[in-house]
């Protein structure tokens, strides 16, 4: 996987890059040019990418850039803010569920990972995932298969993962 740390040095975003009408940034700052070059190189592969940086540093823009320059660019790009959903809904959103898997599950639901097959999933605020969900997501990363809540058999998925957080993950592990 690739780790890219984005740091905002207090300059206005317009001095770092300016968008053209085509949506491709015109980069002014040499550091931003290097960052985009690294992102473009990572995009050409199928590796998972972790973006670290403060709020407002441009992690979501970089995630979109990874997708745009990847071989998956014509496939789905789905974003999920892991901190925006309660823990009880997060697993169902990511992995889906079978009918009857829990109270209120009257129909089967395809999860985000399964519905993004052959595309890119951007998991923002990945540092906010509960430990149980982290373990299940790790299984998906290792096996490239998703098991819906209430299901007995996993289903193969081909998903590119781009994740981001502003948390100090090594400190949180301690």
C-alpha cells in the first residue's frame, strides 16, 4: 500500500493549485506537483492507498485523483464517511445484509463494497471505524470477498480501496 501525508502549510489553497475547466488541477507549488505525481503513480497500480492529513489538506481531492488516473476510472467511485454513520448502520452499509439478518431487515441489501465491484471505494475518516468493523474490513482486504450480514457464504469483489484520516493512527494503536 501507499502512504501519503498531506500537510497544509497555511497558504491559501489557490496558491497550491488552480482547477481548469477540465477538472485537472494546474499545480503551482513544487511540493504539490510531487504529491500529485506520487498519487498518479499509485493510481496506475491496484494497491490500496492511505492518505493522512489535517482537515482541509485535500485528502478527498487526492482520493478522487487516484480514481481518475486509475484503470478503474470508468467504474464506480463511491465515498463513505466512516464517522457519519452510527456503528449499527456502518456494517450494513459496507457489507450489506440478507433478509431477516436483524430486526427491520425485510429485504436483502447489497452493500457498498459489493455494489462498487471493479471500482474504487473511498473510506474517509477510516480511523473512526469500530474495532469489529476494522477486523471485517481487513478480511475483505485480504480475501477480496464480502460476507453480507446474515449470509453464510462470501462473495468475491474486485474493489480498489483509498482511505483517509486526520487521526494519528500509530498513537491510536498504542
